[in-house]
C-alpha cells in the first residue's frame, strides 16, 4: 500500500517538475499565445455578437448588437463637456443632455465639428401680417407679422417679426408682400434679410404697369445658416412719397420657411 502511494507521489512531483522547467513554460506560453491569436483572428473574421439569446453576428459587422428589449447607451454629457473633449476622433458620438440629442464629430481631431444627428424638420412656418401696417417713404421697414397658419416649434417670434433659426442647416425662405393703392411711379423693393444687416434676396416692382392698384413682390432664397440667426422681411418705398399700407387682405402678404437638411 505504501509502495503504490509513494509511486503516485513521485509521478505527481515529476509532472510538477516538468511544468516548472523553462522548456515546458515556453511551450505552455506558446500554446496560449497561439490560442489567443486564433481566437482574435476568428473574432475578427466573424465579428462579435452581443445578444439576448443565441445567434450569429452579421457578416458585414465587426460588432453586432441584437436585442428586442434593450438599447445602446452612449456617454452622456453637457454641451460644454462635449466641446472640452480634447482631440475628439472623427465619428465620435455622444448624447448631449442639454438638448437631448445625439451628436457626432464630423470634423477632425484638430478641429472638431459637432453635429446633431437627429435634425428636427418640424421647424417650418407660414405667417401673415397685420393688414393695418403702413410703409413709410424712403425707409427700410420690417414687415410685421401677426397671424400664423402654422409655426412649428414656435421659432417665429411675433414680437420681433423674425424667424429664429433653431439648428445649423440649409433653409428655404419665401415671401410675398402686397402693397395697396400703389402709385405706379414709385419703386418698391421687397427683401429677405438676416441679422447681419445684409439682404439675401430681393425683388423690385420697376416693371409694373400704370393701371396696377396692387402689387405683390415675391422672392425666395435658400440659405445655409447657423443656429441663432434671425431672418426677416424688409420692404422699402423708394421716393419721398406718402406712406402706403399693406393690402387689407392679410393672406396676400406672407412669409414662410422650412429646413431642407442639416
């Protein structure tokens, strides 16, 4: 009994001795390295699946997340924290808690350009004026709008009669202004302005006929704007004449705009 027990102990010691020798250690390390490399190659070829259940990753995805009950939670931070990210990689994404939107860096690591990836297209408006407004002579006058057919998001400010651009992007604006009891000898100019004081589009009535009692000058423009820009309509009566009113029919003067894309 003791003989067999001693034999077993000696074999165990011999195996431990072999596993502790440099040769065996190198062999074990090499085998582990090959296993890790093989696993890495397999994962790179097949992609990684994170799923509630069984399945396989999409062959075109390096990472495939599948779930019908859960989502992906991006890092959450304020706008200030987002802008403080040093050397943000192109394509880096975060969730902005200030406006509850996902942002992506479309710039470079040296010059970030954070863009809202969920543009709100419900920012259109169509407004009409108070028909009692008069336009004085030789004065650039902001047309005062008081009624809304629609004002999605409330970005048209009736107190200033200006549209406040809510997001960076490309916008289209159109306006038509109708002057009542028009004197055919007077030139009128209808313009769409932004808050830098430079008109972006204009139309003049210099080609109207003498028997016209009302004139509608309409103009449309597409502008690439940044958030916070104000857009408004300006009418100018050129000449030292009496004030002229807008048409008493409010729907003959209008101002509209909508976002095309970001």
